[in-house]
C-alpha cells in the first residue's frame, strides 16, 4: 500500500479523478474546499523567505524548485563554516515577561525572545550555529493554534528549506505534541532536522529552562536527524511518538512506546538505531488536514444510548470522517454492548473510519486476541497499534487531506509506519499466552494439568 503514497510524485494530487465523471471531479474539488474551510485561517501571517540578502543569488526566483541543489557553499561570508538555523517562534511560556499593559502580569511579550537571544553568550561560541529568528506577530497561545497554523509553519520551512541547515520551532507546550506530530506528516521527504521546543518557566525568570533552546539549536545542526522532533529537559523525542505528560515538572514530554532519540548528560548519547533513514526525494508539503474527527474515551458503565445518538447523528449528516475510540487495555469494551458494536459496523459501511486506541500509557491494541476485540475487528474497526492520540489525529487528518486515497486505502495504510509513528505489527511484543510454551504452562498447576 505504500505505493499509493508515492503515486502523487508522478501525478497531480487529484489525478485519480481526472478520468472519471465530471460529477466525481466536482465532488473532489468541493471536498478539498470543505477541508480548507474547516481548517480555518492561520492566526499569524506567514514568515515568508527569511534568508539573508547575500544569499539571494542562490535563489532569486521566489518559485525556486526545491529539488535544485545549489552549487555554491552556504557558509562562506567570513571564512567560518558555521551551520545556519532558522528559529520560528509562535509564542508560549518561554516568551513570557511582565507586561506593563496587564499590570506586570506574565504574558507573551513581542520582542522578549529576540532580546534574550541577543544577550546569550552561548550563541557567540564558534561551535554554535548562526541563528536567524522570526517572531510571528501577534504571539498566540498554543491552545489557539490549529491545522491552519501548522500548515503555515510547514510552508515557511519549505520556503526557507535550501538556505538553512535546520529549523527550531518555539511554541507553547499545551499543544506542542499535536503541532509537531502534524508537521511530521505535512513535511514529506524531510531531509533536515526540525526541532520543537519551549519551556515551563519564562526566560525572564532567574531560574528557567532556557537550556531547552540551546540544545534544540545544537540538535538542529545534526546531519543524522531527518525528522521532526521535540527537545525538552534532557531528551530528544520523535515528535509523532511524543505526548505531554506533566504540567508542573521540567520533564514535560515523553514518548511512551519508543526510547528517546537522544539524551543529554555530561555527554550527548544518541540512539542511532532509531534514526529515520535519509530522505529519498525532494521536500513536499501536504497542507490539507481533515478535521472532521471525533475522539471518545470510554468509561465503565457508559451510556451507549447517548453515544449512539451522537455518533448516529454525525454519520447520518455526513459530518464525520473518522471516529477514534479510546478503549480499555488492548482494545476492549463490554461484551454485552451488541447494539453499540453494530452501530460501529454501520458507521464503517457508510464510509466512517473507526479506529480503536488504548487508554494505557504504554502498550498497544491487539484486536484479535480477546473475543470482544475480535467482534470489533469483524465490525470493521481498525487498530491504532501503539500510536499516541496525537499521532492518530494527525495521521487521519493527513491521509484524508491528501485527497487521493479511498477509505479502503486509508484503512490499509493506517498500521503502516509512514513517519515512524507506529511499531510494525511483526515487531510488537507477543500477546499474553501466545506461545505454545506459555499456553502449556498456564494449564499446569502443581504438577497437574487443569481441566477446562
């Protein structure tokens, strides 16, 4: 099924519909317009092309083909070979300072980050990269950011891609994992590091976690990292495996089902075996993200009648594309909820992608291991494996947003790791009592075999 994702490299995104009826072509265009309308508009204007004037001879044309490889060095002005990093700042705790307009209360203050970075002695070190900072205006709380803002970030990285060795994105922590995961899917064939970071304490405080910024800049110069990541506290995490785990500690992020890509202490220890391979094509941006997604976390004793009405209304009104159910353990729900399971089967028949995720912090969904999971599998529910909720939402938005995949293709691609967001089924730990030895031992008690 991976071939379905590479087809668009040789044809326009919607070429699948070209040889069909005019009605289908019209539907595809309308559907894409609907997706863009639901995404909304970015709250901040784009950064545009931010390379320095001396580099304009590399790309005088603003419509530069990103597959073009410049034949002149990027670092030649002063004889030093320092790498260059573009920092894009949307706001967040790290940028907060006492705001006179709000009586001295802490609030994101435009220009506070640039003032702080000008005074950073670490940036004067010859081993540190040259840094270009862009502060979007106005600063926006991360809770207000969404797919349109993430698409703006992706396009700004694309516009400056050939002129910087790496990128750092500073944003608020509340939705950082969602935004970073979204960019993982938006940026196809990424060949340079994009590091998200932020802070739990403002830089204006004497005690802060500004080291996050320094380490993000260092990792943004690593040639071996070709993906979107999050650096926080003492670890570099794959973005599409990350989630926020704490609101009051400096170790605010973790990746539950995969080790950090790197950890820092006295030295930087990299888990190189986890790094994604280098990109094999030119950078491409997928900016459309489907937002018609409903996520439900079940609790014991839930009123399935209420859920049935809510889901049925969205299915009948065709206002729902995907339904994500956060289930118990390995993907279970009460076995006596026959009507609810039938509702999920009906939703699947009507073109709704139904995804089963686990509520557990670590582990994965095993659809066919228990009887209830087998019933869900028969109803057309697909497994999210060990993906985070952030990765599930971003992957659904990306696959539907492409516009050239059918529901069957999307369902087939869902368990396939596209950006390292999920562990392949064959690499997962075996389920309980799955081996012949374990099954035999489970029946043996005190030298005797139990009878069932």
